C-alpha cells in the first residue's frame, strides 16, 4: 500500500492526528486477492497505525461497487432515478458494516472517540452503540447529503436513519448539507449534534509545486479551459463537451483558437455505474473534434488517465479558465487547488464553479457560478469567462484568493476530533432494525 500523491487526501491530512495521539489507530478495509495476502497486510509505507479488515474481491464488489455506488451514491447526488436496489448487494453492505463495527469495537478503549468517514459506514453507528454505549461516535460526510424527500427514495431509508440517530456528531462541508441531515432526522428520539467544517487544501504543498514547475507556454490568442475530475456522471463531463460545441457554434471567432482540456481518470476497476457516461463522453469528444477540427487544431483534448499531482499542478498553471460543472459535490477541492496554484505565481486564472458544490458556499462571491442543469447557462457563463478583460480577470483572481481558507488540513482534522469528543449526548437504549475507514482514539 503506497502513500497517496495528492496533498489533500485523507491519509496525509490525518497523519498529524496519529502523531499527536500515539494510542490512535485507523481501521481500514484491505481487499485481498487470496488468503495468502493476509500475511502481507503490514507491508505498507504510509507511516500510519493501520488495522486492516480483510475483504475478498467478491465482498468488496458487492459492498462498494454495487451497494455504495448503485444504491447510495445516486441518492446522495440527488439522482434517485439512477438508483438500482439489489437486496443481495444490500446484504453485503450490512455484513461489511457489521464487520467494521466488530473490528472497531475490538480496537476501541472504553469511552474512545470514533471518527467514521462517509456513507460507506452508515449502519456502523447503530451497531457500535448497541455494543458500546460509552463510545463517542462521529461521522463526517465528504459527500453532499440529500434533501429528506430524496433520501426517502431509498428502500432502506428507515434502517439508515435508525443508525444515524445513534451518532454523537455528524459533520459536513456546507451548511445546506447539514440542514438536509437535520430535516431527515427530524422527529427522531434524539438528534446528533451537527458541525460544518469545510476542508481546505495543503496550500504550502500546492504552492511549492507551482513555484518549482516550468512556466507555462501559452499560445497567443488561444485560451485554455481545464477540468480535472474523475469519470462520474455527477461531474457532468458530457455537458461540458456539449457546451464547447454550442459555444463554437455561437462564436465563430473562437474556432481554431479555443482549447478545452479534460483530465478525467476512470473510476476504480469494477465500478460499472459510469460506463454509459464513459461511452457517451468518448463519442461526443470524437464528434465535436471531427465537426470543428482544422489541420492543426481540435477543440477538445481528452486525457482519460490519472496524472502525478505535480503534473496536475502544471495543468492548473497553464489554464486560463478552470471549469467545475458538478451536478452535486460535497466540496470540490480541485477548485481550491487551482486557486492556490495560480496565486503562487500571481496568475489571473478564472474559476467557473457549479453552484451545487460545497465550495460555492465559500468561493461563490468571487467565482463565476454556473448551473450545470441548464445547457444555456453553461454556455453563457463560459462565454462570460472568456470575455473578461485583463482588469476584470485580475479582480476576479484577487477575490478568489481572498476567500481561500488558510486552515491546514491537519488542523481541520484536529477540530473534528475535538467536536466529536465534545459532542457526547445521552443515548436511549438502541434496538437496531436490522472501504471505508474509521480512525479510533
């Protein structure tokens, strides 16, 4: 298991927490190809006190690829029409949460603080509370949380709510998601305390890479728009390509000049929920390039693979416009990385940001906000970004930098652990109705 390359990933964010508390341990899933692999679980270079829960590939596929991505993910992203409920997959989800609860219970000291991460472990709080009334249990949602009427589309909504009621604390990136959670649990015997803690990026790491990189070579009068996102229907990559096509139709002066670079690595192997999006994206990229290409130019550059983070920063520096069109997004840290990279070299990059991202709560006053549900708005805001004068671009960039938070990710993690520890409230006796990772302190 290798250390991650992106500075805002959760492992380096939490490393300081584990350094501060030598008794802390991280319970995490380990997907194994064979029983013999269990003997190598300690062979990782993360420098973290990890305690692995072994899982077979079949267990992981049922739990994560199917239950998490085909049942829960569409609802979290307010796309309930995409929900595909499979009782067998949900049985995998229940079993995995039960195994995590047992694993954490075996590791946790009396009245320990348990920090669960994300929807992958929604059933774990109820199981832990049934076994250990004295634990302090918190769960941070890195994703959006849907409105209660969307959450209710889940056939297992009542089962999940019964477990979430057993939390001491629930955290979110944005106030709207916290309010959705409160409304979803309204009428419960007790409600967890709720906190809003927007995660930032490691500005020092991003700025160091930006200053160390080669100055970008910008072709004259050839603006570059950039998007960096994993392949996911919720990121709306096809809508971006369609908007480029529509803009070239509207603005002949941009033909032969406009460049859109889409860095779009695929999801984890085995996840099929985005296969239709991939096929449609590849077809539209080909169609748009064939429709507009000249001998030495085509509008869309599609990079369907992961890149080293230093190379991603180079792309941030080369871009004139960074484009985020998420239909829903818990935060969107790439937007913050772009601002930090551009600020490091005093470059006046423009940010187009979906108003449905958690980041819009913080950056919205300065960003050019767009509604990806409206094809017309996507094109209008894109045209606006490309039409800004140098003075307007500078004022826009200065406004974004002023709004970018300076809190280190490690401090963010300390704040959450403190909030969970202080969030303890009396709990009734629990009778449940029925990866992922969970730092335990």
